[in-house]
C-alpha cells in the first residue's frame, strides 16, 4: 500500500480545495518548511531517493508546481 499523493498532502497542509490553474505564476497558498519535511518523511518509501534533503526538494518542487509557496 502506498502513501497518499504528495499533492493531496500539500493541499491538506495548506488548507486548499484545489491547486492553482496557472502553475508557477499564481500563488494560492503557503506551507512551512517543517510541514514540507513532515510530508517528505511520510513519502520517503515512495520517492526515488533515500536522502532526506533530496526528498524535501522533490516535495518543494511539487508545491511550487501547484502554486503553493514554501516559507522559512
């Protein structure tokens, strides 16, 4: 059994109903660095890396493509 998709976890963390329709240009929500790290820990088994730093970068990229800003 796999974990939920990163996009679902990011939407829950940012309290959003759906992602931005204009990726990269419209910021519709914010998540903290700590929330991103928690999501990366949860998704570690499903990601293509065993390095936590790379896992965080993957989740940050997903957030950025959804129109969610990562703070601090």
